[in-house]
């Protein structure tokens, strides 16, 4: 069967500094319009090598995200060694057997989504004596193959994390690709408020303006900063 043709994300033009500036301008304008704080921009550098990442670092950007632990471990140590103050976020699904590596290498993990991972992370954090910022990934619709805890199971997961000494700072979601993301963003923000969680990770290259307007505190942007991934 032929794949549906997705609308291509606009090709980034200009220097890294100009692209960052364009994205930040939109984020600030939309957040102001929605009367929300300005979201923190995570540049998602998956599939891009150190050479492609360096211009963003040179332009002053310090917050990056990857979706795979092994790729990040292969790519980031040299960049981290040459630039202090970089914050690294894991935004992809995490296998429990990689919990210790994730805790060692990341400042934030956006994909806490099941009991087995809560237990693995609690153990890894206790051993390492450090805890990255943790966000629970919520699946707001019925997509069986997708990561994320259901809305029904979220309170139980948060309670288990808390009982094991983990501090969860917020929620994360990836809305279904073929639907209007607005109701999903609004729902995630509402869930975060209900659970008194300050952080809301939502919005990618195609919809970060909407996410900022609806209360994102983190947006995760790859294509609009780096161009299309091969
Ligand atoms: C790849 C990825 C992004 C960035 O996607 P773009 O559309 O390129 O901005 C954001 N969040 C997650 C979880 C991703 O895997």
C-alpha cells in the first residue's frame, strides 16, 4: 500500500542563529498570546552528527534532545567536553535495561510510561545518586503500538514513582500524526494542572506554535532547526 504523503516541514533557511531566532520569535509570540510562560526549546538532534549540531551550539543554544540512548552516547561526549552547560534530554522510548545508561547521560527523560521503567529508573537513580528530570509520557488516544501511559493509568504510575522516591516534574505527549493536535495539547496541559505538575512537553516542528499557545513549557523541535532527517 502506498504511504500517505505527509505535508513536508518547511526547509530551514538561514544560519543556525537565524533559525533559532525564528523559532524563538514564534514561541514567544504564541506563548504571550495564550498568556503562558515562554516554552524552553529543545533542539532534537537525532540522526544529525556532531558537525551538524555544532552551529547551534556556536549560536548559543544549550538544550538538546535525542531519541536513542546509544546514538546519544556515541555522539555527545566530545561535544559535551568542549562546551560546558549543555542540557541533554531523552525524548524517545526507553528500555528498562538501558535505564542506568540513561540516568548517567541525560539531564531529563521524557518517556516514563510504565511500571517496569519506574522501578528500573528508581534503582538506577539510587545507584547513581542522581535523578534526571522525569516526565511521564501520556498516550491521549488509542494507538496500540505507541509509547505512553493511558490517562486511566497515569495516577497509579505517578503514585508508584513517588513511592519509590522519584520526582516527576511533568507530562509529555506526541499527538497522533493525522489529527488536529490542539485538543491533545489542551488535554495534556489540563492533566498537568490537575496533577500539579509544572512541566508540559509538547509541540514539534509542525505544531510548536499551537503548543506554545496552549501552555507547553518544553517544545521538541528537530526539522525546523536542522532540516529534514535522512
Ligand atoms: C523526532 C522527535 C521530535 C522532533 O520532530 P520534528 O518534527 O523534526 O520537529 C520531537 N519529539 C519526539 C519524541 C521525537 O521523536
